[in-house]
C-alpha cells in the first residue's frame, strides 16, 4: 500500500499459534492428508508386514538349528532356510519402504502446492498481518515434518504394530505365562506414553512457531539489507536474529526433553521385560518345565516384541510433531481466501468510470478509520487526480478499487457496476495498477514487462518500451530484454523500475489505469515525457493518478483534494487554486502559484 501513511501498518502478528485445534481435529487433518494415498499406504504396509513376518520366522528357525545341532543332524537345511528368510524379508521390506517414501514425497508435494496456492489467494488484509519468514517456514519446514510423519512414522507404526502382534501370537504359542509377564511391563510403558504424548505435541508446536519467528526476523533484515548496512546495524540485527534463534533452541530443547523421556521409558521396558523373562524362564528351565531352546526362541521373540515398542513410541513422537505441523498448515488453510480467478482473455479495455459513494473504511477493528464517507467521481475517459497531504487516504482508494480490501460502509462502482458484482478476475483484468514502490521481480526484463500480459506480442512490448523511454535501457543492457534484473530489480535504478512498472501496466491495455506516485523517482526530463504519455493514454482509457508533485497533474480533467480521510474539494487546477485553501497552499509550496 501507499507510503502516505494510510496503509495497514502493523496489526496482529498472524494466525494464532496456540493449540487452537484440538488433538482429535489434528488427527483428522493428518488423516485427510494421507487418505488420497491410502492404497499405496496399504500396499506399503502389507509389504512391511510380509517383511516383518519373515523376521518372525527367524526365532523358530534358530530353535530348529539348535535342536538339529543338539541331535547331531545336518545343519545345511536349517541354515539355508534361515538365510533365505533373511534375504526375502530384506527385499520385501525395502520395496515397502520405497513405496512409503514415495508416498511421503507426494504428500509433501501436494501439501506445498495447496499451501502456496492458498497463501497467494489470501486476502491482502490477512497477508498484511502475516510475516513472510513465518510463511516460508510453514511451506518449508512444516511440510518436511509432514513427510517424516507419512514415511518414517506411519510406516514404522504400521510395521511395528504388526510385528508386535505377530510376536505376541508366537510367544503365546510358546509360553503363555511369560507372555503375560511381558505384556504387564508393556502396559506401564503405554501409560507413560499417554501422559507424555500431548506434551510432546505442545512443545513441538512451540518450537516450530519459534523457528518461524526466527525466519521472520531474518527476512526483515534481508528485505532492508542496504538500510541495515547504511545504518551500521549489522550487529544489532544479528543480535535480534540470535535472540530468536535462542528462543527456537530453548523450545526445541523442551520438545527434546519430553521426547527423551518417552525414549527412556521404551528402553526401560525392554530391560525390565528381558530381566523378568530371563529370571522366570530360567527358573522354569531349571525345573524342567521348559526347554532351553524354547527359552532362547522366546527371548528372541521378546526383542521382536519390545523393539517395536520403542519404534511405536518413536513413531508416536514423530506423529505429535506432525500434528503440530498440520496445525500450523491448517491455520493458513482456515483463513478466508479469494476465489480462484479463471483466466480472462486480454482485450482492449473500454474506459471505465469510478464512483465512490459514502465509503467508510478501516483496516481492522483495532485500527483507526481511514475513510470517513469518501464520495467522488472519476468519469470514464480522461485523467482524474487524487491529491492531499500524507495520511489523507489516497492509496487506500486504489486498494479498495482493486478489492484488496472491502469497505465497511458505502459503495464503489467501476464502469457503472458495483465492484462486488464483478467477478474478481474479470475486474482486475480490466485494471492496470502501478504501485508507489514499483516492485520489480527477480527474472529477466521481458518477464517483468509481460508479467500481467503474458500474451503480449513483441510489437506491443516495443511500443510500451518506447512510450516509457525504456528502449535506450534495453540497448544498454548486455542481453537486452533477456537480461536478469536481480532480486527486486536491484540492477535497475529507481526511475527505471518505475518506468518498467508503468510499461507493465500499459501492456495490459486496461480500462482503468491506477498510478500511485508514478513519477516520484523520475528526473525532470523523464517526468515531462511520462506526463505526455499519461496524457496520451488518458485519451484512450481512464487514468486515476495519485500525486504529491502537483506539477504532474495540473492538466488533469479533474483533481480531487483529500484530507484526513475525506474529500474536501474537487475541480480543475485553476478552480481549486481559486476556491480551496489547502490546494492553494500545496500549489504555493511547490512554486506553482505565488503565495
């Protein structure tokens, strides 16, 4: 928005980062991510199960080897069978793992596409409250956590559960009493996990929020990199980023503490179960109630039982991290978004008039009113200028016309039609908008020129370059139109960026051209030339221009004077000099009239 003091400014820091979603809702959202891939998940889980079953056969085969050895029989058959079981289990498990990894990558791709699409379709009023660094964190690190959940966590969880059940069945066949002893220890670990899991989720969410905040602080410094250098503020900004990094570290340590506690519980269960089975089983072997080979096989199954417990605990921990990631992704998805605009064929725009009737607007309930019943008309065709001191609400007029924001009261018509009745894509296709800071995107000069008119021909581009006096620039550039202009157009001067933005708007052949301080960074020669271009364009379409330098708009068909969010006067330059004190004062300070 404009720099005349009427922009949205601060406001809330963004979506609420506390656990606004219940854990049940987070689980549902996580399953929504996985549901389209449930067949692949099922197949991958099935292959993992087969691999686990081959592993479960190993203790029985080990018992076979021991018994055969004790009886003096040939070991070729048992050893060969054991080798085949190991190899088959490894191959099948690898295939299942690959399917699940590919599924995870696909889920992340879908999630990132959906999140980016949602972010780019958010309302401007919501984006004003968000921080770019935090949004990048949600698209990058949060979706990466989602991949870990969908591959490592879910795959391990499915495989571990089946391994656990299979081992329990085999142990029940071998010795029911020892199985009861083992499950009693497992139950204690399960209780500990129920207590710890919600704490892991909360700590993980806080850690991810802190990571997003660190990205936001760093993004702020990078966006104003030259200002930081010029102010000698490198150390101060480094300290700010470091403080955010420390906060992220501290919250990450808290999450790690709860995760470690869960891991210790799983490890203790393995040790306690082993000691209990060894003690009770050893006593039964000594009493002749159990064969030594059966005890060895049971102890092997014990590790097939308790090892999955550790994996289950680890998987549930990862899933808690994933639930936190899903919560942050859903916070963006829950924000209202503009409808997806259907492509609109670019046509020569008929001049569109603009009418504001009693418009009242504020950027938020906690923000002051910007427009207090603004009423004016910009007739179709010709040039209408908005002038007035900073903070008058001029740039907000453009934001409302583009429907970046919606007024609280009053109506706005474009081409005699209420803008709320226009399909959003169709409305914006009829507008050409040159922002005050004239943003230029990283890429080639050609890409920037046709950014809003991808179907523009070479002849149209050449005409726009000539009208904005950019043809000399193209000749000087080493690769002409294909020259890279750098991040935010850093390789271009301020005036060149401004002319690129104007040429980009002209290529859209708009029915209404919005120019926000379009000549503020031009020298006197280029300003005069551009005034001629604007006057020429005004004969073809409607031009609505915001200007602090009145010299650029003295020839406007109508000048609207704004002050403190109200329209105080309108007329031609000569009429306003004679009738309006504020306009006469502005003109006098710029030496357009004698004081």
